[in-house]
C-alpha cells in the first residue's frame, strides 16, 4: 500500500511537470505498483511483469532521446485506463475526476458527478459507505469494505494519493459469474427457466428426471403454482407427488428461474454442499445444535464468512424473539420446517436483514439442517417505510387535531388577555403579568407550528428563492447563534440555480442544523455551509429514500464536532428523539427540519462519524422560473387610534370562548355582531332577507357543515357575500376548497384583537 501511495504521488508530480528525466524509473514503479494493486492474483503478477517490461523498453527509448524530444509523462488516467477492474479518481469532496473504461462500463458516470451518486446505481447506502471510507483513507491512507448487492458481492476500496487530497477508488466484483446460464446442468438440484408468457424455456437434467421429461407449462409441474421464494410446493412426478421448497429468482429479459430443493429426506440426502457450491441462493449446512458445518459461495459472500468464519448460526443472526437453540431443536425434530423468518444480521456495519428458512436432512440416521438464506434488506426497508408512513400519518392526524383544539384555546386565552390589557395602563402592576400570559401563549402557538411541521401538515407559503440571498440574510443571526469561538464559513456556487420553498420555514431548517452543529462542537470548532448545483443522471437510492434523476441545489451543513454514534444515526429524524442530555433538547428540531424539507419536495440525509463530525446534505429540486422580487409595501396600519368601524358581521364559531372573545373584540371596534354556533344556524339567519350582513367571519372546521360548505350554500342566496375564514388547523384539501371561493380571506388562529379587527376592516374596505 505504501508503494501505491508513493507511486501515485510520483505520477502526480510527473503530470504537473516537476519530474525530470532522472525520475523516469519512478514511472516504472508506478506502472508495476498499480498493476500489482489492481490485479492481486498470479495472473495479475504476470500482467504486471509484462507491463513493466514494456515500461522498461519505454524508459530505454526515452533516455535515448534528446532533452527537447522527451515526451509528456504518463498520468494517473493513463495508468488506470486498461485496468480490468473499475477504478475512479475523486477529489476531497468526492467528485469524480477521472475513471477508466471498466468503471464506465460497470457504472456509467458523467463528468463532475459525485461518487456517492455513481455507487448509488449499485447499492442503497452509497453515501454512508463513501463517507466512512474517505474519512478512514484520509486518516490511515487506505480502507475497504465488502458490500453485498443485488448484483453480487463487491469490495469497495479507497487509497489516498500521497501529497494530495485525491482518492483512488476501486470497485471489484467478488462474485464469480462463471456458473450462470446453462451451467445449471451441473447442478444436482432441479432447475428450470420460465419466460414472460409462463412457458417453460429450459430445464436441467435433474429437473427432467424429476418430472419425467420436458414439459411446457408451470401447471404441468406443480399442483398449485408457487409465487414466493422459500414457499412449500408439490411437484407432479411419474412416481407420485414430491414435496419441494421453491427458490424463485428474477432473471434477464423478463424471465424467471425456479430452483427446487426436494424436502424428501431420501432425495435430499443425495445432495452434498459441494454440489451446491454454485447454487444461486445462499445455503448453510448446520448441525442440529446450530454449528456451521459447510456453506456455499453465495452464503460466504453474503454473510462475510470468508473473512470471519462463524461457529454457529447464533453468531450470524438475531431478533428471532426466542432462543435460536429452541428454533433449531424444533426443526431437527421436524417441527416448524420451511417457515421463513426475517432476522437481522450481526455482521457488517450497515443494517442487513435476511430471510432464513430451515430444512432437515437425514443421512445414515444423522440429522442435519439446511438453512436457505435470502437477502431481505430491501423487503425490510420497504416494511420500515410503510410503518414509518403509517406512524407519520397517525402523528399527523394527532397533530392536526391537537393544533385545531389547542389553537382555539390559545385564541381564547390571548384574546381575553388583549381585552384585559385594553383596560390597564402600561404602568399598572397587573400589566406585566398580562404581558407574560400573552408571550407564553405565543410560544405555545409556535410549538403547535412545530408539531404541524414535522408531521408535514402545515400550510407552506412557497416562493422562488435564491439560496445565496437566503443565507446572506441569515448570516448575521447565524453568527450570533454560534458565538465568537466557532468559525462559520459559507461557500456558494456562483451560478446557483433557484428553488421554490417557504422562506421562513427554510430559514428555520438552516437555523436548526447550525444550532445542532454548534452544540456538537462544545464551544470551539468550525461549521461549513456549502451550496452547489448537482445533476443526477440516474436516481439516487439511500437511507430508504429514492431521489429521482434531475437538477438539484445541494446544501451541505457540516461540522467537526463529536459526531453521532452509528447506532443512533437512523433515528435522529424521528419526533422527540434527541442525542442531547435530558433537558437540553426537545427532539423536535431535526424532525421539524425533515418535515419541512419533505413537504417542500426535497430530501435530507445525514452522515456522521463518531468524534470526527457530521454532515447534513439537502437536495432541493431546482426551479427554472425567474425569482420574484418582493415589492416593498407599507406596513399594515395599527388600528388602535382609528374611529369606530361600521358594518354588520355574521360570526359563525362553534367554540363558545372563541366566539365570546371575537364578538366582544368586534363590538369594541364598533361593528355590529350577529352570532351563530354552526353553519346550519347561519344559513337560517341569512334566509331572512330583512337581515343586512356586510361580512361573514366563520370557522373552517365545525360539526355538521364546515365553513366552505355552508358559505357555498349561502352564496346561492347572497352572491356578493364577503367572507373571512378562520381556523386553528385546516388540512390541504380544506384550504384548497376555501381558495376557490371568491371574495374570501383567511385568518389563522390564534389571532390577537388587532389582527382580527384589522383583517375584517381591511376585507370590508377592499369591496369599496
């Protein structure tokens, strides 16, 4: 490895023009070292010797030339160009600088694309793997991880280039593909291939023997066609019905491959693990107490048995819910066979789940177990997404209900507090107490807003924004938040594209992330905020999320603080979960940020390494419409000193305390008020043609007819009726319905006395 680092550094120096003719032997070392690194087997050694031979000839030829005829020295790109393995070179930020032909063939890459996006074509957690390997390579010069994907097992390795921040990456397939195709004829287990139309296209010899020759359809093979891998099925055989376990694999061109593992002890005993070495499903042979006796190639790759052999099944899995020994004992006695269990792997740093199905084999009176293992990580990920979606839906419904009822209470509290403050002078001893009540009511309203934010139920005011302007406006506040001992650095792409988001909510997200970074630094360190344009040529899969291909504005907030433990990282966006000490955090900051980003159509991810720092990455879809420059408008007038208002207000509110406050506030400003406690009563009042109503103030959500519904009915009698809707919480469909009603305005709860009366007065005056 040291040779690679030195050789790579030498190559960079040569490329920069600092190498002289006297350093040409270094080029030989580079070529030979690289060939040994990327082809570590015997064949690689021979290739390395051949390459070094050609390089030696090149050295002799070059040395014969005059100084002015010396050709340009080889670059790193030249050295990796014809390497059989996929090789990438990235800068310190993970952007791909170059790659060889093998890399382009394995993982098609665009110029300037981030490596995590490239590897996302291969695995779901590419970002986390790149972050870990790069951090380790920068610290120890080299790092690698073995990853099992749907396309096989791969080793991802990273090597730091000497005297540089660049990283050389190698992606090496560890799965031998030689056993595919009709090599299935070598399998002792029955196997056949089915086309998209359901017809049988191929059967190996073991399958033909089992069913007595070639057949054309699935119905000719099974009494009832199985649909799930690991399922128990019955095969029609010339000698009678045969019980089998079915392994179903999706193949190319819409084809499906079926592998049959006979359950009959007599048939199964004839099959050895050596004959199943190339079987496309992971298999373990276990003794009845769970000790691992043998395994096939796929099992060793999936469970990392080559690097660290396991003594027993209990060393590999967990989460059964009862002792593994009891499960194995039941299987050895013939109970609970062929029932798949989804369990968590103990191996590897990432969460991996496997589906384990046990079968029994009896040979010469000795009982052993066969464990059929499928990678169930994606299935478990989908299950988690569904559970998370159900949980967020339940929390959203709860938050919506809490917001509606709680904001009604806060409206009554703050409203009556306003009425009391009108009767007290600022020098009165009770005035300070009333101010405290009012301020705490506002704080409670803010907390309700956070509940709606993380449950993605708030109503966003979307506008086209330039992220640079948003961060520039926030800079002063952020510097005050982090303090003088912490360095806050902002870096922007000069050609940054615009996004569409709620400015106030976006500012809250950025402040939450910066405050968390500040707390992780413990008073001293550095926080970096970076923005740049990113183009995803293919969808990015990570952390159970799929980012569609397209143009994005990427925002990174990073710190060099204490980091987040790997076992806590998947939970940080959950509501009320916090890594801070008791009393120091509510657990709503990151969940609120997550909700705002998701509701804005974006994505947020977290990468962290304990005691090295944390990076939050946000992807915002770009918006190609021009940025609307907000018009400078005069602030709304304060209506404390104006004369009495004129007009009749129909107040429709089912909550008596809110209705009492609103009625008194409007009457205090000079309005005449007619009250109704529901939409039906309001319609009855409007049926009286003698009653003159200038404007309606109605709640949105009420028992019976809701606000928009009864207003639409009222408009049939009085088409010019002007309406102000008010609500503590209204879901998206209700808000959209309200927006379709002309001559209407919206007043969110809780509201103050001045906000209520000025809204009604302004809406009335706009009709003039």
